[in-house]
C-alpha cells in the first residue's frame, strides 16, 4: 500500500477465521488477512485477500470535517472480477519480526502483506513479488558468466612432469625418461632409463633412493660402466609434457635434480639450471621455470656430463618435481553480430514487459 496514506488495522473474523482488515485514513477497507493453523507444527498460514469484492464492495462513511470545509469523497476502490487469494507459510523465525503471535490464535497488526520473501503453498505457484522475475534473470546471467570464465583462474598440476622412477620397482623401465648418448665411448646408445637397485653399486656413493624418486641408469645391468678412456661422455635425458588445452603463459614448475657427474637442465632449449660440482650425485641442485613454455608439447632435457675415469665409472640421473601449476585455457566467444544484439535487446524487452505485466 502507498506509504503516503495513513492506515490502521482492526481485528476481525473472516469466514470464521481470526484475521484483520486494513483501512485507510478515509475508512476504506484496503485488504483483509485471515489466519489459520498450518499443517506443519509451529507455523501459521495466512490467506491474503486484496480488494475482495465480497469484503470490500462498500466503503465506510467519510470522515466528518469542519462546517467551513466540504467533506472529501471517498476514493474509488478498484475492483477485480476475482479475489486475489494467496496461502503463505509464516516461518516461526519471522513471526516476532512481523508482529505475529507465536500461535495461530490471536491477531497482531502488521504492515504491507504479503512480505516479498514468503512463498506460496499452492503447487507450481509462487507469490508475486515486484521485480522477482528480473532478479531471477539477472542472477541466471551472472551464474552463466561465472561458469564461462571459472576455468580461467582454475590452476591444475602439469600432467607429464613425473619424478624419475616414481612408483617403479628396481630394474623396471621408466618410459617417461628417454636418453641418447651424444659423446663418449657409448655414442649412439639410446633408450629409456632403468630404475636402480639401492643395494648395489654405485650405492652408497649416490644418494639413496626414496619413495618419491629413484636413480635412472642407461642399461638394465647396473654394474655397467662408461667412459673409462680419455673422452668424457654426454648423456641427454628427455622428458616431454603436453600443454594442449592449457594457457602456456601461466605454466610454472620447480624441483631438484642430481647427476653423475654434472650437467645442465634445459626447457625447450633454454637453460634453467646448472650443476657444476664434479660429484653432483652427493646432493640436490634446484631448478625452476616460470617462462619459456609453449602451447602443445614441451621438452625438458637433463644433459649429464660423465667425466672420463678409468675403472668403475658409473653415470645416472635423478629428478623430483616439488610444484607444478598451469591454468586451463578459456575460449572467449566471438563478438556478436549487430542482428544478434537486436535479438538480445528484443528478448530483454519482452522479459521487461512480462515482469511489468506481472506487477500490474
């Protein structure tokens, strides 16, 4: 009801039920509300009747004014062909806020009825609230936009970056890591790495294997030695990972590695770590990358230098990844054509018309 009109509430019995009638300043009945017990214990059902022809067909006598002033005519009551009745559950938590009694008996005056947040008891019906349809449309649009762009900030681990020998038994082949010999006595040798047995040489000179990673060697025979002459060997170990479907510019990783004897780590041909110690198998050397990634297949290389030594000259590599991250790619929709904008505006206009009609 308009806030500018003074009004009052009077208790009444409506169709045998306790309730109240709201009158304006001229004594015109504006609306009636009947209260009755709900099926669920501790709740109240209210039947809201707005401008009911049966109840509001006549207006009360106008208020008397002074002799020098003409009495105003009562405002006309707009009638509807059918009464508007809505059954509403009044939650217990809202009774005190709205001034309703704790039980269904008794009547307490309240303001405009029904409150917008109350729901309709009738199946497949909802209580009319101004702007509710447009609010639902706006929330749906926001949810759709959030779903569209949610993948942009969703970080994931980089698939394919695995530790050497992870989850494999001694003697097993680690197909993730391949190698090729480009210098030394074993030039031309290639294949996949083999997981070492921590109970055989060159242990305990090398760091012990763990549940996270193990040393890899070029051959299945752990006692094989390399580069016992005057020429040092160069073993190039490769690990590939695919960033198809991901934002390559957001990729990053960090880890650590060890080698016998020393070497460098390269990401797509760019050096990201250098191991300079002659005995690089005694401790870890860290590596990290935040740039240099490409869309599609990327290559991580561990180039190991095996210094020529007479006698038992072993070589191997070990790597662990401590952190990997990359964001999923999001394909933004194309810019709509002018006719698409026209259709969208027409649809919004139709929605606004429906919402206005529902309010009317």
